[in-house]
C-alpha cells in the first residue's frame, strides 16, 4: 500500500517536472538532449522529447543496452565523471536525481565513519561533475532532491535521517532495508540551496514545491 502511494506521488511529480522543463527550454526537431546518468532512459522518455534527439549517458552497460533497445542513443561514460563531448555538442544537458549519488566509490561507502569525512569526499566529486556540465554546455537542467524535505526521497524515511551520525545512519538504512518497501544504499550526499548555488554559480536555482515545502532543487541555465 505504501509503495502504491509513493509511486502515485512520484508519477505526479514527474508530470509536474516535465511541465517545468518545457517551460524553461524551447525544443525543436533537432534539439539534442544528453541525459547525464540517465540509466536505461526510462525517465527521460517521460519528458516529452523526441526519442531520436535523446542521448543517454551512463557507465552501466546493461542499463545502456535497455536504453538502446528503447530506440534511444547511448553514450558510454566512465566513473571519472568526465563528459566525453565537445562544448555544446549537445544542446541541453539534463540530469535528474543523479548529482546526489556522485559521491564515493562503492567499496568505500561503508568504510567512511563520519558525516564530515563523507561530505568532504563527496563534495569533490560533485564539484567536478557540476564543473563538467557547465564546461560542456551553455544550457543545462540539473535536478536533485532537497536535503531538508520532510521525506528523504531515497529511503522514504523522515528527513531526520539526514542528521544522524554516519554510522548510525548506515545501521538505520540496513535495518529498514530488511522490510521497508523502499530500499537504498547510503551513497547519497543531499544538497541545499547554498550548495547548488556554489556548484552552479551561473544558474538560476528553482525550488520545486510539494505541500508548500521545497521538495527538490533545479539548477537551470537556459
């Protein structure tokens, strides 16, 4: 039941985000959009963009094969965070709920013991990721869940989980993963408005609202 409620909520949120995207950018028959970290292309296909103009970038080859089977163009990335393209090769770089996962190597995820150590390591990679987007395109749309929304989007737990000490946060996630309908890994470093302004100083930061509260942040340069 809980999963059905959250899935319905997520579907409405995606529809709303599609409207926001199209209100910000004018697309024509040749507008090329790179979905950075787009996995198998499932989400970008809901954004009302012509399939022939969608380029899904990811390092997961299995996911990219699914995207290719859906008729999308694929771009193989490596885990360095470098975007393999020339300046403005793509008209728009699109990224949805990705930058918060650009943090540490998976094998180090459970080794880091403090919030400060994890955030410092994550920030370096998030900064490089953001710099690559800004360097490679004059137009971009980067969405990420807001750190202090009442429900943490990766775990579906109350937002107090973001304040827990790193080791306790990991234990809490492991405990709820045993039975909770939403399972997650503690690889996310959620961002604030101040963080997004630092990462994207040339962008406008849009606050996406839900229940009159900021649910997610979108850095837009258009």
